């Protein structure tokens, strides 16, 4: 008896499934097709993005490895049109480096300044460009302007905040303001989060300033 009831129950379930299939097969098939197309499209997007990024990285490596400076510059300038903001920023930094090597300091400084103010670039790239800019302008920029730029970076908690602090201390040292200079070097030395190499440099600068 139980076998008969089980068989009847299975037949009823099959009939229900057949009825559901007949009523909704268009929607079911359509849903499956949409899923398959979506998955295929997503896989194509991932593959395409990976290929583009690999090509961009390869172009950047070829640009910086060229032994001809002019060829390197032209290849790096061409990378201004790419969509990868990080590689674009790196290529601009490399261009500035090459301009300095060619003693074209004015163009190099203009490029570093434009990088640091470009909101489309990665913030780390922008901060690094500003740090390099301030390094070159250490004894050139007006003191108030120099300190204002550095203080803004420290308040923003830049990834390079300890390097900016170091520049501020060195600027004070150049001014002959040893009190403020030593105070900043001490904050770097006593800060547990500060990189060890910066602490060592701060100690050396302290010894120099005390002579």
C-alpha cells in the first residue's frame, strides 16, 4: 500500500513540474539565457581588462628601459592617454626625472607641480610628486609658502607625512632656526610609527645642528 501511495505522490510531483514547465518554460529558458550571457560578458570583460592592463604595463616598461632618452620621453608622453591612472602617474614621474637628467629643470618642476594637483591621479603618486617638488625647491620657495604646503600634507595624514616633516625640519635648519628644527626631529624620533630609516636620519641631523 505504501509503495502505491509513494508512486502516486511521485506521479503528482511530475505532473506539477510538467505543468509548471509548460506554463513558464519561456521565462525559465529566458532567465537561463540571460544568466549565461551575463556570465560570458563578465568573463570577456575580465579578460579584456587584464589584456589591456598587461599591454599598458609592457608599454611602460619598454618606455623606461629605452637607452635613448628622447625615445623614452616620447613613449612616456604617449602613456598620458591611457586609462590606468596609476601607470599614467608613474610615467609622468619618470618624465620629470628624465627632464632633470637633461637639466630641463623648469619643465620638470612644472610637471611635478601639475602631477601633485591632478585629482585624476592616485593620491600616493600626487604626494610623491609634491615631495620631489619640495625637495628641489627647498632653498628657493618662500618660507611661509613652503611651510603652508607641508602643513597641509601633514594634516591630511599623507603617506609621506614623515618625509614632509623631515623637509620642514631641514627648512628650519637652513633658516638657522635650530629650536624648531630640533623639535620636529625629536617628534620623528619619538614617534613609534615613524620609519626607522627616518629616525636614524633625524638623529644625524640633530648631531649636525648641534655642532
